[in-house]
């Protein structure tokens, strides 16, 4: 009996990827609360509003009152975010803000919220440079 090791390797890689996605899903559910735009608008002015997109994306347009701490710099700059206040996160489509929330959660942050659909779904006030 000959075993085609390429299929075994492909299945192993697929299982690792599925396991990683499951882990990410469970961590997202544990780490943050996803808010609709209406829910987000209700309290974001009382929280720390963090845009985790890169500076060029932020400069092109962002939610009024947001601070830019790019996901690529989050590990180094997390101390700029207070742990005792709610943190409202967003990015373009919610992928980077998911990762930011998991990173913050692992570092002791708890009141983490995310804009459902990200900036591309935002219809509220914006500012650009």
C-alpha cells in the first residue's frame, strides 16, 4: 500500500488552519463585544476610540475623535491605552481590530468593543486631512 504523502500533508495543513481559525473565533468572542453602528455611536464619545488602520488610511478619513494606533504598532503602543476605560476599536473591515482586541485582551484589557463592518460601513461624522 502506497501512501500519497502530499495528500497527508495537505490535510494536516488544512487541519492546522481550521484549528487556528477556531482559536481566533473563540478568542474574539471572549475578548470583545461587536456593536452595530447605532450601538457604537451611543457611547463611543465616552470611550477611547482607536483606529487601528495605517496612518495613510487614517489620514484619508476617520471617525471624528478617533486616535490612530495602527495594528502594526499596537504591541509597542498599547500603554497609550488606558485599561480603566472602555476601548472602541475599528479598522477598515474589522479584521485588524479583531487582532488588536485579542492582543489587548491578552494584556489585561477587558472593556473592548468593535464597530461591526468597520469604517467602510460607517455613516456617521468623519474627518480627513
